[in-house]
């Protein structure tokens, strides 16, 4: 069972008088709907108070008996709570002070250790710092790692892929791992940075056998414009920043812009929606760049893995249709083994399954596109957590999240290599 939590954001407000009460903070509310009629109440709150839906990703996928994660401004929180109480809708505060968590994340970044130290990978980094890191790490390991420019973003930021290969012979194939397709999911790029250093420092036989036989392509930050925007303007921005016609909203959901059931259920044709699918498949330069890169290497790439957050899940195709893929049994077996391996590290439980059944229908997704292209071993990770912190996973949890996820990742890659 997947649960969703409702989140609300506010600015600090004070009562009149000589002694001010405690300021109201941006908050996250966990709401559990019991009746279909309550869904309309949530949609009304979303529109009236300009809430940000954390989970599910679309108003159309809100269901009863599943929690909702929705974020609303602090100036509206008490009114929203009163409204929910009046409607007898069960709710509780899940994150009491959103701004406090954001401040802690950025404070940790300002005090981070120099690149190369383990602690460097235990904080979140801005886009410019990640660019600098990519330049430095390719210079530090010139024989093992290469930085490849695959294209510009909508706002002309550069999108880079890192290729890691330690072998001396021709590679047997390639593996693809991407992070940061949704801007607000900061743990995703943090994982890719951590993974690169892990692979370069690897001493165990399994990892070195992989590196000596397969090229690994890692995209540390895919949605570069949106990611920077979350650091400068709106921490919970999801889409890219492409401009539409005059007067329309900004941004397309890069994980609804693929030619895999494009424009179907779980995506929106409304440019103001968080799940806007774009004007046509691959209309966004960020998607076009990756699609072109992978198509040119489709014969070599044997495994596709996309890193997201949050929900603690290991998912595989299909998302855009209920019918199971012809490889469902094998993919489910791999996901089960990966989840078990992940649990063995820190006792964290991940659910697993094909996306449409495990979460909800969503069209135009990258892992479905990769699978339909012929990359059978196609998976999506939803990293920690399940709602306690949501998109604001504290820096002190980065290490554990990465340690357990890489074990699951290796389980998938090892199976891929043994079965191609």
C-alpha cells in the first residue's frame, strides 16, 4: 500500500499585542481520505490556497485510503486545518517547520568539507558546485572517468554525463544511471555524486569486475535549470523551466515528456500542472539530449536506472499501462532481490513492483521508454523516505541512503551482466 502526505507552506505570522505568540510556520500535513467526496475538498484546498502537491504527483491520482502530501503557505495553514476539521477529514502535522529544515540543508552546504573527503558527499551541493566537482574529479582520474557534454538545457545550462570505465579491452556493454530529473528531489543528485566516488574507490571484486567490463554512464543532474531554481527561488519546484506561449505557465515535467504512452493517464496537457507532458514527445531539450545519447548507444546499454525520491520503492515498467511487460516475472524477481539486499544494510524497507500497479498510472516516463527501446533491465528507484521528511531529507541521512541503495543497484547490475 502506498501512502501520500499533504504538505502546506506558510510565512511567519504574529498576533497583535505586546507579546507575540509562536509564529506559524510552513508545514506538511498528512491527510487520509476515507470517502470519494473528500477528494473534491482536497482539490479545492489545492487551488484556493495554491498548495504544492508532494505525493501523489498529480491531483488526478489522489485516492481514498491513501495519505496525501501537500504543501501550503504558512499564512493559510490555520484556515486549512479548520477547513479539514469542519469536513471531518483526518489529518496531522507531518513537518512542523519546513523552513527550518531548508535552512539546515543549506547551512550544511556552506560548511561542507573539501572535495575528496568522505564528508563532502554527506551534504547537498548547488549546481555550480556540482559543475566544479565534475571538472575536478575528471582531472583527478583522467584514465578512468570522462566528462561528456550531451546538450544544453532550456536555459542554456550545460548537461554533462560522466563515463567511468577501468578496463583495457573493448567494453562488453554499458550501463546508464541518471539522477535529478525532478528538481526538488535533492537526494537524487547527492546519490549520483556519492556513487561516482564509490565506484572510483571500489576495492571489492564484484564492482571491479563490472568496471573492468562495462562502461557506466552517470548523469549527476539532469534537470539542471530546475535544480538551480530550487536553490535560488523555489525549493519545491519539480519541472524544468522551459517557456511556453505568452501568458502560460513555465516548465514541463521531464518524466512525462517521453514517447512511451505520451499524453496518457497520469500526465497533463495543462502547462500549469506539475505533470505537464509538454507539447509533444521529446519537446524538451533536456529529454531530447538524453534520448539522442541513449539511442546512439542502444545496442551497448544493457541496463537503465533512474534515481528519484521519495517513497522507498524499486519500480519497473510499465507505468503507462496496466498490462504487465513480457519480462515482468524476471524484473519482479530482480527487484525483490534488490530490495532484500537493501534491507540487509540498515534495515530500511523498500516496496517493489511494476509502476502502474505499485503506485499509479503515469505516461511519458523515461524507464518505460528505455524498456520499449529494448533495454530490458530498466528500473526506477524512489529513495528515502516515506514522508517524515519527504523532499527535505536531512543531510545526516544521505550516507545511509546511499550505502543501502548502492547495494541494491549492484544486485540489479550483477543480474544484468549474468543474463545478457
